[in-house]
C-alpha cells in the first residue's frame, strides 16, 4: 500500500511534464514576439512632412 502512495506523485509529475513544457515554450514565444515588436523602429517622417510642420 505504501508503494502505491509513493508512486502517485511520480506518475502525476510524468503526466504533467508535457503541459509544463508547452506552457514554458508558449511563454518564451510570446516574450520573443513582444521583444521583436519593441525593437522595431517607428518609420521616420518624410522630409516634406517635416518641412510642413515647421
């Protein structure tokens, strides 16, 4: 009976491992997309538009 109880957490951990890996991979993908978006520079205004503003 004690063996059944001691093996329960291990089987649960094995079952949850793919879920944990998927969640971590999704978080990394979202972080990478956000960082790529932040690093894009805004388009510079054309010289004509700058002259019109002055």
